[in-house]
């Protein structure tokens, strides 16, 4: 309990620096990119840290199958996997930032407000 109290006091003392670092972090989120595939490489999707879909590639082999429903499912799966990966990267970067301030990374386990 006292450790958490000390961490909270550290937050208050470093509020200006933390806000500055958080702004930098938010600006960097767009540069975080994750890629995922589905259907044994039939579909590849890229998503950035702002949860924007950067690209979706459909292989020639997938197009030859001529199966719209399967392609729709594979596209959704690839995008969802990319989102999971980018969220993991954001969580890792958040933990590094917390550790840099001497905070327990578990305090930010749910992420920052306004950052998915």
C-alpha cells in the first residue's frame, strides 16, 4: 500500500514532465504498426497504433478461390489479429514509460485514457 502511495506522490511531483512525455507518446502511437496474416497468408493486414487500417492485401491464390464469404472472414481475422498485436505493442511502450518514471507498470495495465 505504501509503495503505491509513494508512486502516486511521484506522479504529482513529476506532473509536468509526465504530461510532456505522454504527449510525445501519443504522437508516436501512429508510428506503431503491426501486421498479421490469416488463411495461411491469403490475407495480410496492417494496422497502426491509432487503430487505423493501413493496408489489406489479398493474395492471388485467395482471389482464385472465388469465395466471398471466406475472404470476408479472413479479412476480419487478419485485421483483428493486427489490432491485438498493436495493442500489445502499445502496452509494452506504456510499461516502459511508466518504469521510466519509477512507477509500477501494472498501474497502466489498462492503458492510458484515450489510448486504445
